[in-house]
């Protein structure tokens, strides 16, 4: 017997091979996309799309209350979630021969490998509910339905399994055998013989009389204690575990719901249920993250941010006894929240905040918090090093005391440079070096070209950042680095490498972000400059805090470095 072990085999071919296998094979019930993925991960080779289970997950009875189109829609989710072949429990075929023809065509369109139909009348009732009172279809009519299904399939391997309900209905063994043989001759790829007894006697007797005329499928829901080896010796082809995932899910949901209702807390159940991350894994959330990198536009490419927020704030100690600087309220909202909301508005959702002083008071909603335990005696690069392993995406690195207009972040995200910094040209000079930069300006930027204030100015690169102008070597100051750095693509790895080199220096604990920028520039990295003309502010003292509130409300022009001119 030829085995379909290559990637070109259809799902129908794989199911057909299972049914024809000389070994005992197993199908596991699934009823939606999540359970289909669980079945695949458990190691099963194929799925039984149970009518009972699909009806139950819809919250309706197994009496054809869910329409066949609703069932087929659910099957589409299952096909997408798992590459296993699926055999649908197709009840009676949802009508006469014509319904059967249309059903087979629609199943093949959605990648379903086969359908099992039972010889009862439509609408059906579950076999374990008053089975002896349920009328069976005429043999000739049911054979016509099998032929209609086989004639309608486009894949020759698509499987039609005929389910014999004569034992369920109390019609006896002779009728069951007569029906099974008629269905085989009508073209059924396998016969499913069903029994509601708690012992397998009927099934084994049928198997002896059947004598291997064709594949024989069983559903041992009632005679579940029978050793599986008995089925092997009887020549059974396939065992269907027909409804145990939906039953397991119902039992677990009942217990958890009752516990939460009674205790009004989650503390007693959280360790007993799947972690949220496990649900994300089953949903294949990582694939979406990878696809974002490929398909989203360049403006959305930097998806992460690191905010350096370990400082208490030397000029704000009167207000930061119980909280770090980033939690100070600005216009009714913490400074950090202004930053986080701004990032999220521009689809930067992976936000890491490096805390230090009173990190316990940082609002962690929407962020990951890492802590620089040595914040009191170290500088900004030690804080950055605490988060460096989290830089897996294109990343914005930002000081934690910034407010800025939204277009600044937008334009920074739009840059395709591997390194890009935001420089405010109002803090610099375009003429003689004797002109003093704006009062209080820090992180003075020296660039390859000045801000021409043109919409499409020539490209400028950062040469170095300094705390002040060197009086002995006057040089044009082109602006102030405001504390925003974009790192993209391979630049992220080179930044990590440079940080590792700097960590070998004996003065590493004292180094700040300008030291990293200078080291990158000295190593020949092209650090593109995005010039702005005001429209931002930082918060270092009480006066800055007042201006920040004005900035947030857009009530008054900002002074000093934050003033647009």
C-alpha cells in the first residue's frame, strides 16, 4: 500500500490512507480552531469534526439546529488552525441526495478531507437520545445519497464514510450487516458501525461477520473501558475519540466559573488554568509579530521603545519624595503616561521603562518595567544596559522627562536611517561660535550641516554631542539633542556591540547617552539628524514643570529650548 508521506499529498489522500491502513489508527474530536490546533500538537494524524461537539460549542442541540452552512464556516477555522485531515460528522448529509452533492462540493472547497453520514432521517437526533425510536432511512435512498456524494467529489481521495445505525435503533445484527454491505457496494470508503452498549459485544460480532470486506470504523464512547488491543485483534481500521475535548472543556469551565462566582476572586483559579501566554501561543501570535516586520509600511517599522526613567530629579526633590520624576502630574496626567500614550498613538506598543528611584510607584499599565538597582550611583548607560537584551525590534530610545508634539515622533519613525537623532536647532547658532546657545541647553549637537529650515534640506549627520562649547576651540553649535534616538535594522546589533565595548571601560558607571552617541560617531556610524524648531520640552526643575503644563495645554508659548521661533 502506497504511503502518502510527501508534501504534495492532499488532506483527503492522507485521510484515505489512514482509513486503509493495516494498523489501527485514531481520530480525535475537535470543534473549533483552538481545539483543532490542540489535537495537532497532541500528535494525532487526523481530526473528527464531531456534530455533537460543534453543536455544543454553538450552545444548541445535536438535532440539526446548527445549519450546515454554520458548521462549514466553523470547519474553515479548523482547517486554518491545523494541517490535519478532517473527517466531518455530517449527520444525515443535511437532506436528500441533492443536499449531499452540494455539501461535498463545499467541503472540498474548504479543504475538508471527508464526510461521514448516518442512515437516519433528517433532521436527526443524537444516537444516544432515544435511539430505538429514531427511524432509519431506506437502504436504497441512503445508497443513492452515497453515490451522489462520490459522484460530486473532485478529489478522487475524498472520503465518504457510511455510518450504520441499525444496532442503535434495535434492528439487529442481520440488518446492520445488510446495510453495511449495501453501503460498501454503493461506493462508501469505510463503514462506521455504532453501538450504545457499555460492552463491545455487538461491535466485535459485527467485525467478525464483516470479515475485512472494507475499512471498519468505531466510536467507543459507551464501551470506553474496552482495551484498545481488543480492537486491533478484531481488525478495526480506525477508532474515533468522538467528544472528549468538548466534554473536558465543559467540565473545566463549569468548575472555574463556579469557583470565581463563589469566591469573587481569581486567586484560587489562576494557577489551575492555562496562562494567557499559552492562549497567545495557540493562536500563533508570534507569526503575526513576524509578519508585521515584513508587511507593515516603513512608517510603522520601529515598533518598540525604551524609556530611561531611573532618576528622582535633582531639581524636583521637593515633589519626588514618594515617586520618581516620570510620575509627576503634568496637566492632570503623569509625565510617563504622556509618553506612553504618544507611543501607542503611533503604533509603538512594546514599551520598556527602566526605573530606579521609587520604581514601585511607576504605573506599569501598558509597559514592561525593568529596574536599575544601582540607579543612585550610576548613569544613563547602566540603565540602558538593563534593557539592552529587550531590543529585538526597531526601537526608539528616549529620556523619560520629555514632552513633544506628535509630528516629531512621527517623523522619527518615518526615518529609514539605522541611527537617527532629533536635534532642536533653536538651541544652536548658524553664525559665529561666540553666540551663546539658549540658556539651560544641554547635550549640544555638532553636526555636518546646519538646519537650513527648508522642507527638503540636505542630509546632516551628527558628529558629536557635548555639554558645553569648548572655549579654546570654538565651533558652530547646530542645536540640542532633545533625548530621542531611533535605532533600526542592523543598527540595533551595532548599538548593542558598542554598549558592550563601553562596559569594559572603568568609567562605564558614569557614562551618559551622549557618550554612546559620540562612541558610535567616532566609530564611523552615520547618525542622521532630524532637525526640529522647538515644539518640545523637558522637565528638570519646578519652572520646567510649569512650562510643561502650559505645553500640554498649548496655552502659552514655551520659553528657552522649547520655544518655536
